C-alpha cells in the first residue's frame, strides 16, 4: 500500500479525528494500541460500534505483521492504518526483500514460531507483498470489521 489520501502514516503523525497518533511505532504493542484506537474511533465512530471479536482478530494480525518485520524483516520501516468501508487496511513496511513463504504452508516441527503467517492468512483478506523501491517490502492486508448488531 502506497501512502495515499486517507492513509494514516504514524511516522508523520497524521491521524484521523479523535485518534491520537503515537510519535513512533517501534513495537507491536504501540502498533496494536494505535490500530485499535483507529478501529474504535474512526471505523466505529458515532452510532457504530465495532465487534470486540473483530478487534481481537485485528490485534492478532497487527501483532504478527509488526513482530515479523522487527524479527525477520531487518526492522520496522513504517506502519500505516487506513479505514475502509470493509474494515482496516494495514500496511507494514520493513527493510528486507525476503517474501514470507507460502501462505498456507505449515512450519516444519521446531520449538516455537512459524504459525504467524498462516494466522494472518486466515484472519485477513487482500494480502499483498510488494517490494519497495528503496529496498525492503510492504505487506498490506485488509482486516474485515463488522458493526455490533443492535
């Protein structure tokens, strides 16, 4: 996802009304808190409340993508959140050109790790991995959100 109108780029401090952007997203915890605030204040907004179970899915996806960028992508280069009618479009930029292995491949048996990418594939839609001109890659996903039924 390239920055565009309506995109929230944390590094520049741009945020939707009612959402305080963190100065820097340098951890999964900061990214999760920011994504949740956008989901509840911007996507949910007045008269529409996002389902808690969808927020849990959002937080899992954000956590996996940001943690993978930090651990396996030579560091986090950027984090963006953009509300859409269907949910939140998340983009995580890192410094590595290595593309995650097949979405539906399960990891070989080893202690810990390896289940994050299949989890992202299960919970998110419209997954794209794009190499960036200056090096690294951007992984963007759409996390569907639904309003609470009244």
